[in-house]
């Protein structure tokens, strides 16, 4: 990651403080978002989106796609979802986290351990909050 002093930045993304411990920044995935979004307007993708909307019945869907890698922080994401549902029980049954994990070097022992940890956390969250 490269640090640019504020005077050299083109724009400052909105920053939201979360309990003074973390900062979230919004970044567009592409400098020209219309090119990015036009690539997802295919019939196959639109059909899959319709299937997902039907499967989740109007619930808010949080979608994330990551490689299977410790650096991606996927267990922390699952723990954050669990924490969110504990702090905001009114969202139980109204929000779904869909975490897609792309296999990466499954032969590594560390990745096997990570995958089993993700399965354990997913089972725990689904058992406690799934509807």
C-alpha cells in the first residue's frame, strides 16, 4: 500500500469512525464505474441475481468474494457479523452475509486450518442466528 499525503490525493473518500477503533473508506472499484457496471449487465448475471433475490426473500444481502488466505481476514468478517447480530437482534432474519471463498493452494496446512475455522464459525453463526 502506498501512502499519499492529503495534498497529493485526488479526492478524500468519506470516512466513518466506528467506536474510535477503525476507519472505513469507500472506494469505487474502477475509475470509470459505468465500464465496471456495464460488464455485469449480462443475461446470465441478471438471471443469477434474480435467483438470489428469490432465495433470500427481500433480506439485505451482504456479498463478499475473497481468496482463501489468512491475509483477507475472513474469520474476522464472520466474527464481525456475529457481533453485529448480537448487538442488533432486530436484524436477525433481515440480513444475510454471503461469503464466497475461492480456493487457493488447498494443499497448504495453514489453508486447511483456515477452511476448518471458517466452517466452524459459519456453523456457529447459522446455528445461533439462522432462520
